[in-house]
């Protein structure tokens, strides 16, 4: 803690004591302000930082906001877990184009077949009964 003291430099001349030397911008013989340390901090020789309860709450909220912001940058998708893939089992006589048209109606048949082939790493459009196919999310 500190206090501001108003000193009159002329009183030093009357008492015979030496007046403090004026600093830059001060005129001799004019009143000036002096910062005088007071309280327990002045006896220790240093002034520490002390936060009030409100200050601690503000710091905690700022740190929480920072953590949430960093979490959003590192995981912009939300939870970080991918949804379980949708799979179908090929029945006897089914073709890839039939499955593509049924499972991905928003795509053209060619786009749907290509998406299923890429998702399942199929070299051709040939599939067999009992085979499990992963249907990609569109």
C-alpha cells in the first residue's frame, strides 16, 4: 500500500534541513507530490501482488474461457468421437448399384457406387452375398 504526501519544499528552508532535490519538470520552492510506501509492504522492502476475491474469480473465468477456446481449436468437431459407420450385408442377387441407389438416394447412382467402393476399398463393382459393406455418410 502507498500514500500520496503533499510536501511543501519551503518548510525545509525554515527548519534548516536540506530539501529534497527537485526532479525533472519540478521547479524549486514549489509544492510537489511524493509517493510514500506505507503498511506492512513498506517494511518488507517489496510490494507483492494481492488479488481480491473478485479478482480471483475474474482470473478463473478468463482461464476457463481460454481452456474452452483452446479445446475448440484442437477439436472443432465437438466430442472427438466419430459416429459408428453404417454397414449393410449383401444379400444373394444384389448388385452394388442397387445398394448404392437404396442407401445413398441423394447421390447419383455413379457417385453413390464410387463412394461405397472408396469406403470399402473395392477394386471393382463386383460384390458377393454375405459381404459387409460400409456405407459412407454423405
